[in-house]
C-alpha cells in the first residue's frame, strides 16, 4: 500500500511569491493534517481536514490556507511568502480524525 | 491546552545498552500518546501509541513505551540499542476530552538519539 505522497519535495521561492503544496493521502484515508517543522519552533499544527471540511486551524496568519478535495487529496497555499516561512511542511493522513496519523516525506520550502 | 515536554535535547547511549527517551504530557481529558521517529531528510515514522489498556505498549523495531498516569509520562524504551536507531524522536499527545473538537497532535521538541558503536 502506497504511503502518503507530497509534491514537490523541494521548492525555492523568493519573498512575496506564493506557493502551493500538494498531499495525496494513503488510499482509504479521509483525514489530512498539515504541520510546519522548523528548527526553532519544532512541529506546529497548521490545519486538519476531513471529508473536504476544515475541522481546525492552528495559530498561523491568514496567508496560510488549505483545502481538501473529494478524493481526499489536499493542498495548502502560502501567499506573500516571508523568509520565516522556510520550513519542512509535513502532511499526515489517517482513516478517520481520531486514528493514527501517518506522515509523508515532506516538502522542503526555502524562501530567499 | 495540551502540551508535551521532552526534557533531553540529546541522549547518547552505547550500542547494546538499554535506551530511554523521556516524555511528559499535559492534557485536560484522556490522552492518546504517540511516538514518532524522524531520520534525516525524511518525514515522521510512526513507532507506537497508547490509547487505553495495558500501560506497557510495544511498537515497531523493538521499541516499547510505558504510560504512567500519576506521573503523566510516556517514556520510550528499548532493551538493546542499535546504531541504526540514531535519529530524532518525537513524543506527541492528542487530547480526547469530549467536545474538544480537534484531533490535532501536539508534539514535543524532539530528542536526538545517538547510539555510539
């Protein structure tokens, strides 16, 4: 069974640009969560989705947004990129909201 | 609010010796507790979880963890460390308080485990 896939794996952008990251969950999983990982702040929760509905959002500015499609695939978007947005963005999927989350390899975003 | 503390940034252990990576948590309701491992340039890999039942939980690769409600701890253990166990370990908690409305994981800062040959 294929794991969680994230594309692209690496991304370099400049300040002010916007970026879209994609996540395909494990087949049969309907819940997707996103986390940001940085050396200074560690792993921080961004969003969680279930059946195309955002169930919760972490403490991030409105520049961070996301969505989930009917096939459970999810995207997150960051607009007006800042240097501090450089991070590893991790997507995790679970069969249902309360189940174990399985993580993808992440997208490494570098903002110059 | 839920929180997790991993008091050691780094743990060094000799190959073949037992290892322990410490974790304490704070939640309002009943906790679901998890351990994940991260290798360089990789995502997080699930090791084990505690939901209810036996306080000693067995997981992947010979790891186990002991849930202690009175001490609000969930320490990760392995009887005999391997060099290949060297990685970054994260403890995470989910608050299963009724009506919490969110199933997000709250992670500790991580503990770097180095197993010395």
